[in-house]
C-alpha cells in the first residue's frame, strides 16, 4: 500500500513549508516519510500573525480511499512551568520553538521521538525544542 503525504498547503507565515512525500507500506508497523524542512516566518507582517501549515495523508485500500489531515501552529515561546518547565529540554524562561496540532483528525499525534509515541501533551504545546536546534518533529497518523 502506498501512502501519500502533502505538506505546505493552506499555509500562513511559513518560511519553509516542506514537500510532498510518499511511502510504501509492506507490513504492519511504523513507517516514516520525511516531508522535509519546515520553518516559521517571523519577519514583516508575520511578527503579529500565527505561523500555520496543513499536513495530510491519503491512501487507497481496495476500493476505499482513506484521508486524514491536521493543521499545525508553529511559534517561538519562553519555556514555562505550565509547559512542563523543561518538557522540551529547556529551562523555565528559555526561548523555545513550539508546535501544536489544531483540530487534528482522530488518532493524529505529534511528538519529538522517532518511535511511536503517545500524546503526552504538557501545557498548550504538543512539542517544544530548543531555539536554534532542529527538532525533529514527528506528526503521526494512525489510520484505522
């Protein structure tokens, strides 16, 4: 079964928006496909607007087509006690990158680990990581 991913459509204030990707699934388990580099834009009008981007998947099984989607919100925040006070590897008050899923389809989660992860949301962000570092961020779709 081939799964197709789309990234970077319906974006707002994103400097880098990733790209489409496809992966072939031959057996049950976890399989990854990279949608590339994604980076919010903070200059110009984007200083006062949210950085947002959609990510979706689709595949066909027999005669049935399955789809899923989530919108992502990206920001730069100060690590807070509400967000776990170091949950993203930073200390309280440290500048962090942050990403949150907005209205995700059922069973869509985000995490910073490469293994299948549960939704350990702490505070208002799904994933935080140190400013100046490069994630990674995984958006996990669990089709039924």
